[in-house]
C-alpha cells in the first residue's frame, strides 16, 4: 500500500505507499542534489546519510526525532492509520509489520529480509504459481507467538479484500492468492495463486499478527493503543505518553537479529514551527526543511549540517470525488486545467537549490526508466478551465463563479500545519482555481489531524499525495482499481487491465502496462494530480550517522535502525 503524506510535514516514511503531505524547506547551500534526476542519471546524488559502520560508532546514546502526528490509530494497514508518520514510528519497533519478507536498496531493488524470511522462491506451471517461503526459525512476536504459517495465513485473510467490514487500504496482490498452507513444517509456508503475481515483493511486505483477526480489532483495536506485544523489531516500546505526545523506545531484548547501537529513541509529535525551535534548542536531532522559511530559521544552527536528496513524493491535488460538488467530473477536470503547476512549484521551491520539470505520474518518479508523463490536460489556465465548465453546462452566477442548476462549483482546500510556505502554496492554488471560475476557500487543520481528516475523507481537495515506489504495479491497483481506490472511480475495462498486469513477469512490460492504465484513468476520471515531487532537505545534528535522505532504502531517513548512532568523539 502507498502511504499518505502531507505536503507540510516534519518527516515522512513509507511502508509501501503511504499518504503524505507536501513537506517542509531548504536553500542553495549544502551537499549536491539541486535538481530532480532523469532516467539513467546517478541516483547516488540523491542520497546523503553520513554512512558509517556500526563498529565505528559510540555504543549507546539517544536520538530524538519529530513526527507530524502520533496516532491515534496505530494500524498502518487501515485507512485511518495509513500515514507516513505512522510508518516512520513503526519501522524500528515493528519490522514484521512494516518490512516483512522484504527489504530494499537505495535504488529500489528488493531482496529477501533474512530477519524474517530466509528464502522466497516462486515456481510457475500451467499458469499457476506456487511460492515457497522459508521463515526464520527465530522469528517471533514480542508476546512469544511464533512468526509462522499462521501469521502468513492471517495476513492473507485480513488483507485480501473479501470482507468489506475490514477497512484495508488495498487488497493488492492478496486477492490472487488461493491458499496459504504449511509445507514441511509451520516455518515453511506454501502459497498458491490463481494467477502469477509479479513483482514477488507485492506479497508479504508487512505481516499481520495472528491475533489481529477480526474487523473490530483491525479497524479500531489500535486506536490509542500501539499493541507492542504484537510487534517484532530491534527496538521495543518503552513508553507511550499520549498527553505529552511522545513515544520512547528501548532495545528489544527479544530481538534475534543485529542489536541496535543506540540505547534510546524518542519520537515527539511537533508542528513544523515547534520542530524548528526544538532543533535549534538541541532538543531533537533531525528536522526536515523542505521550504525556505524553516531553512532560513535553521540555517546557522550550531552543531548541525544539511543533508539533501530526492523526496519520494508525488501529489499536490488529492481530490475527494465522493463529496459534492467534486462528484462532477467536469469540476475535477477544471481543477486540473486551472492549475499552473510551474507557478506553484516556484512558490514551493522559492529560495531552494532545487529544479524539476512537471511530473505526470503518481506512481513513478521521472528518474525511473519506466516513467511516462500521464498528466491528462495540455491546454491549461483560467480561460481553459472556465471553458471546461461552460461545456459541461455551467454559467457564471451573480458572484462571478460558475454554477449549474443552482449548484455552484464551490469547495475548500484543506491545508495542514503551520509552515508559511505551505500556506502560500495553498493560497496560490486557491487563487488559480478562483480565476478558473470556482468558489474556493481554505480549510486549515493541524498536522496532528492529518490521519483523521484524510482517513475519514473529511475534505474536498487536499494538498497532499503519496509516497512513490520503484515499481508501479502495486500503486496502479491502489489508485485506479474501481474496487480499491477511495474515490471508487474506474470501470470494468480498466479493472481487467489492472488484474492482468500482475501476471506479467517482465518488469519493463508490466510497468509500461501500469503506466498506460494510469494515463487512461487520469484522462477519464481526474482524481489525483501531480504538482510536484520535490527535494528532501534535512538539518541533522553533527555526528549523527546513517541518517538522511535515503531514497527507497527508507523514507524515514533511517536506512537501518540497528546502525543509527553517533560518531565516536
């Protein structure tokens, strides 16, 4: 699943594809990475982590990091819990739930995560696929429950999408699984499918504890309760203080894998302005500065350095097509048409050492060799947007805004957080849409409300988007399958194409098919649009190793939680 992300965020991470917002700023100084990369370019320019071997770090120590929101729903597989911040929180304490059988290199190459799955093999015969998984004998949850065939069977049952009462983000490839059974023993899992599934890491990237086996537990059982007993990772939950909005982690004595360097990790829920002040005061050890205001405020902070790279984000136009008047495709098309994406990026990246061309895909970044531009309109501007509405039967009302049958094209843009540049971005978008004949206001919300508002679909248009993965196969189902996407937009023809493309073993051919589906869906339904991708610019405490922009290795900016730590003095 793709993680939702705010545009004005303190930090962001990804389990697969999470909802995220357009995050906080930087400037022309610091390491290289002044522009988005194109296909075939050197992606090493987009990674900056101060890489060090764990043996060269000071044993112990504490790292404190900010999050835009902590909870209230801690189940990242559910719509209410599907946020980048929630994933970032879970990475160090629940590798079972957020990594599962797979891990990723900086360029997105998947490999088997030996902490949980020692082997993951596939055999296709007569159009049927058999997958055999050898589970690590030592793998178990904190409550002592072994990670074995029962875990994999429950993961399939909870995520396959057959029960509409289970509030999953996406069924992904699980709907194509026929059975999950034990092989030679409970630590050997044999999975059979109704059709081949590619890529293989579409399955079991994140596991669901066997006890989380009812809709009630899945949907609401994690509200206000992290359930650390159902996790497994190098760290464990030491304290969750909901009043102070902090989570404290300690090394997990039950962890069978590599032991972490640190002896404490603290997460604090902070709005952007509070995170800036906390970093300057030495209270936290890293903070995103993806717009010019926080960058200027942080520039010159003692004992700090700037680390720059590519943010794995696509979005800016996240439309709730189930909420009138945005149920009318003409208004949605007018939004896409009225938007001046270059002008918005100029606001967003003002003062930063960052350039990028307009991206046209929610699923892949322009540096991907599989990328293609699928943005659905070519003629843009206020007059073109008014023509779209006029052709659909709208006419100006007394206030000068377009309306049809007495119903105006009126809605609001939801803006999260207190970053001035993010608000300026939203205000610029508002003016562009107003010039296009739409009556548009701004709905201001706190960063902490992000998961609740987006998960509950309590918005018209949100300046937010999703994390971007290295392969489009999973994203195309989550975003464009009519039975999966939250707007319920699509049709039988596109659904059939989506179902078929998972059977394509060739990566290039499969991704081309996925991109073609996106192109058709965007041109017909206009539900999500890309305004920008953007940089990841972080101010980091001097001496902090193995932390920073990490591309696909980790969107939480921690490539390996066991090696995060401080250089020896």
